C-alpha cells in the first residue's frame, strides 16, 4: 500500500482545481461536495469549532469520492499540526505565515527527517503501518500550503516561495486587504498589486498559486489570471444564502398573506 496525493495528481492533469471551505463541521456536507465533483475541501479549524474526532470522519467522507481534505489549522503552534497529520489529513493550510522564521518552524513540524523533525506515529496517518515507506512518501505527498495575508507576509513572499517542501502559497484576500487598510476592496490598486506580486512569486519559484473567491465569476477571473487552486464557497455561507433565497421566494409568491 502506497501513499499518494490526489491534489498533485489532479494538478498534473488539468490547469486548476476547485475547492470549498467547510466550516460546518459536517461530514455529510463534505460527502455532498465530493459527490458533486469538487476537487478539494479546506476543513476550517481557524474559524469554526471543528475538532479532531469530527475531522477524521470528514477526511473519510472526502476520500470516498477521491476528494482531497486539507485542514486549516488555527495557529502556527506545531503540536496541532502534527496531530492533524497523524489522523490522516492529506496536507495542511497554515494561516498568517509572515516570515522565514514562521516558515521554517512549520516545515520542521510537517516533514520527517532529514527535511524536518516530525516524530513517528503508528496511527491513521500511516494507516497503522500499511504504507510500505511512509516516511519518504509522507514527505513527498503531504500537500503543504502557506497563507500570505499580511503586509509582513507580502514583504517576505519572494523568500518564502523559494522554500523546499512548500507546495503552494494561498492568498487570504480578506485578511490581506484588511491588513493593507482596504478591507474587502480587492480592486484597490495596492491590494491588486499585492495579489499580482504573490502570484508572480509563486510562478517564478515553482509554487502553486491559490486564492479564495466567493462566486463562479470571481473564480473564473482568478483562474484566467493564473491561479490554479481556487476556493469558490464556504459551505455555511452557501447554506445561509440559499436558505434565505428560498424563504424570500415563498414570501414573494404569497403577497398579502
């Protein structure tokens, strides 16, 4: 039995992959997204109450449909990262990676020697010993993503993008625009220029550029721009929007009642 990373395999076959943030802590929502053909999900520990026991079932739901499950941790504290990988996550998305000190600290945690200092385990990550060469395969296959979402991160992104073992830099446009003093104004020349700079740093250094979007139109625009990992929704945001539309439509069809 061998470990593989389906996200890398998908990206080898097509120009871009589509994903969603899942903040609902719901394995059923993950399963539905996989059934609908989404390529990956970000299991959001940063802005939700998601814990490890629930996450295991969310990862299994993704695997049933060849969808990649990548948790976003809520801190660069590495004990959490190691536990997430030990339960079988396919990679990690780490927010607020601002400098090379952060980057090296994280890489040490997620890679086994000689690339890092991650410790051995015998749990679900290595499939209880079923992977024949888990150490090497995990170092090669686990998909490591850093978020660039501050001025400091932007100022160091060219150096961070050179880091061995890093697969992708993912732009958190909300926090980046907020830190730059233009919250959610992605058309602001300073913010747009920052996004271009991060994209260019990825392309020059062989890292896969990723970005968050909130609509099919925005996703298509970013794909045309050159981004290859693109999220198109948050599952709770989608549920809120669609349920609101359903309720409003009933009221509109029953005027005066």
